[in-house]
């Protein structure tokens, strides 16, 4: 995730977020605004057409762990659980809609 980044383009009441190098296995990213899931997208961009205040955005993808890490977790917990096999990757940004100073 060293080269991962999120970019934002802000226009009147609209924000377009795009991202690069966010690891994900199924091609579905979860887009969050102020901690709430607002959309699942299958491309590396999301547009919020209802942007009118300062907000925190987060994009989440999931990537399966290597088999050795899965085995390590299984041994430590002594049970099988699908959530143990994924490592969550996130990107985020804060968009501030304050009026420009004159």
C-alpha cells in the first residue's frame, strides 16, 4: 500500500474520489462517508452528488491473506472463520467546504 493514494475533485455540491493501488480481490470497493457505507463500486472511483459540508471519506477493499498467514491465524484461534483470511485495506480523505476567504 506504499503507492496507494486517493484523489479528489470538488465542484459545486459534488465530489469525485478516485484511487490507485488499493489492494482488493473481488473488484468491489466500499465507499464510506462520515463512517457510513454509502455505496459499493466496481471501478476505482466514486462520486458523491450530495456534498455540501465537511466530510470524511473512506474507501475499503479486501485482499485475501497469504496461505501461511491464514494457517497462523487458524492455529492461534483454533477455529475456522472466513473473516480471518482477509486483510482490510483503506484509504481516506477529509473534504472541507468552508467558504474561501475574501
